[in-house]
């Protein structure tokens, strides 16, 4: 099992940590996204245009461009997600709740913020 497919290794709260990235073995039809503000979006992968990774001093960022939307992920260790994005294998994205922190030994991506913007001139 790919480390990205496993639930993050987190400590309290006592419940199982939330799944922030769900992967499929093959390309999926769409991407379900929960934003940091609690909005839920469903965006079809056939509208995917490309993605870009940024390494910032305060963390990492991936911007996914779709024909009518832009999704921004902010966090740590996001680089491995690029391969999954390129293969359209991500089914679900959501940020970790603010009260969760991954264990230092955990190498999984830590998605801290998720933003979705409707691009100008998109109806």
C-alpha cells in the first residue's frame, strides 16, 4: 500500500485521524474537494489543465488548474502528490483539522489548507 493511501499518523484527538487524501489505483472521473472553510466541491478530472508545485519558506503549495476552477493546497511534503495528480488518481482532498499535527516520523503529505476559486469569466 502506498504511504499516501494510508491515514495520516496523528495524535489526539482520540478518534482515528481524518483522511485528507484518498487515492484510486487508476484514474478517476472526478475530484471531491472539501475546502478549509467547509465548502464541498466536485470537479471533473477531464477539466484538468495542469498543476504547479511551489516550495515556500513557510511550507509548500500545489496549484491545480482546471478549465473553470483553481485549487490551491498548502502544507508540508506535498511533492509526492504531483505524480498522483498527473495520473488523475486523487479522489478526495481535504485539509487536516487545525488540532491535528502529523508525527515527525510520518512522511505522508500534510495538507493544511485547501482553497477552491472559480476563475474569472467562468459561469
